[in-house]
């Protein structure tokens, strides 16, 4: 509907331009004088010839009266033709003034055809200028419309795709269903939801695998410990060196098996170390975009960011802010206060919700793997968000601090300045 209205407005503006051009091109300016007014002017001058100082113009015409010697005896206004030569050049109307049957002078009636033509030109130019301005306004409005309904949704899709590629599946893609690409963007969010379900199922399977490994480790360590204990008793009771050497080998192999089982258990806790972090120099003003991407409910007031050069991985930093905002909205579901301050070595970003925080005993556990607060209830989550964020910030030379603020849980992200690492 909007496109149709814009198209109709453009067509109307073009029509006005064409009408103005055609009208000006085919118009034939009328240079003829009003015969009745001319005759009235001549008659009034002839009546007042002997007293021209009292003569008054009762017509709409401008004219000059000269005598037989070419001297001006009357004119309606300055700037008119005051001689026969000037009148001929200007194409004025020249008529005789007769008195008592003889020619006493001339009346030169001013030809205003040039002024009329100039007025018509000005009118045509003003109409064309107005139509062109209207067209420019329509084009600018249409460009802004395209930016809002086409370009911006695709920019949002780009940032959304980058977050999906980085592994962040918690931030939904906000969409306007009345938008031209509303259904298209909705399919991307459906994809995100399905990937999140698959990730949750995978995390659950991994958790089951870890639990199985832990149980097997315990079950295997028990008989191995028994074998080692019996071997130690046998070595103590052995009567010759050969038997003692055999028991010693058994004890060593039991220790080796125990070590392998321990390594198998701890290896499952090192999988996240495979995530690469590549910090580079980035402008601090780019943080504004990262905040806006993470604040998917729009409840946070983002302050001005001090100008500086940061040393960070933009993608990983986006994941850090995404995790913090997602946790606050998921568990506290309140607005988020954001404060930014800069010192000589770093830039600190403090984000605090209004959810009341967590108990003092739980604070140290929030950055550990698979640890969650007691307020999670039945909400989904793996307890990895703050653990991953803390790991990313350490790899970038910064830090992440979790504490209770005045209103709720407060997370401070410290980003190193370029050249300080």
C-alpha cells in the first residue's frame, strides 16, 4: 500500500511538470492593446490638451504624451518610452493627438507584453521547482522507507547470523510481522530455536556421558584399589625377590590404571578450551552496537562510551555481553543498569539487574562449569554462560567479576586498552 501511494505521488509530480512545460511552450503571449482603453486614453488627452498639468489617467494603461517638439508633457510613471525611437524599439503603440483638426502631439502607450511573458516564465519556473522538490522529498522518503523495511532487517540478520555462528542461541531475533521480510526473519528465529533445542539435547547427552564416566571411574577404581591392597600384602609376605618383583609390577600397573581413569574423567572438563580467542584492536564506539545487539528486550539504558582503542575479540566480546544480558533477563527479568568507566589500562563495563542477587555462598560458584544459582527453578540452561565468558575475558587480557550490587546481581567486564597487554 505504501509503495502504491509513493508511486502515485511520483506520477502526479511528473504530470505537473509536463503540464507546466507544455503550457508554457504552447502559450502565445497576447501583445495586443485594449482598443477601448486606448481610445479612452486618446480622447481624454485630446480633451485636456490645453491643460495637461491637470490631466489624470482613467484607464489601466501606462502612456507618455509628447508635443510636436518631442517634449514630454505627461507620463503615468517613470521609465516609459519618452521618444518615438524608444517607442519603436519597445514596440509601443504610437497615436496622434489632434486638436482643432491639426496634430498637436503623440501619445505613446506602453507595451507590457515583455512583463507578461516574464511573469509567465517565473510562474512556470516556480511550478517546476515545487514539483522537483516534491519529487526529491518522495525519493528521500522512499529511501528511508527502504532502509527501515529492507536494509535494517538484513543488517539485523547479519548480526544474528554472527551470534549463531559464535554459538550464542539464547538471544531471539526480534521481528515486525508487518514488515516486508517478517515471515522470512521468523524462519531464521525458528532455526535458532531448533538449534537451541538440539544444543540442549546435546548438552544433556554430554552430561549423561560425563555421569557415566564418573560412575565407571568409581566402579573401576574400587576393584583396582582392592587389587593394589592385596598386592601390597602379598609383597610384604613374599619370601623371595622374584615374588616381591611380581607384586611390585602389579602395584605399578594398578597405579597406572588409576591414573588413566582419572585422566579420562578430567579430560571431559577441558573441552571448552578448544574455543579460539583472537583479540585485535577495536574502536570503543563499537561497544554501542554490541550492547544494542545483546539488549534484545530494550530495557537497558546504554551510556556514552569513552573514546579509546580496545584490545579484544569482537565476536567473543559479543558472546560475553549476550550471556550476561540473557542471564539477567532469564533469571531476574528486570531492567539492567549499565555504567562505563575508563582508567589508564582498561575500560570497565558494569551491568546490574534488579533481581535481588544471589546468596553470598553461591557467588564464588557462578563462574564454575555446570554451576547455577538456586533461583534457576525449572528454567533451561547448562550453567556454562559465565564460565565461558570468564574464560574469554581472561584470554583477551581482561577480567570478569560477579558480585551482589545494591539492587541485584552485578557483573563487571574489564576490557584491556590497546597497548597495555
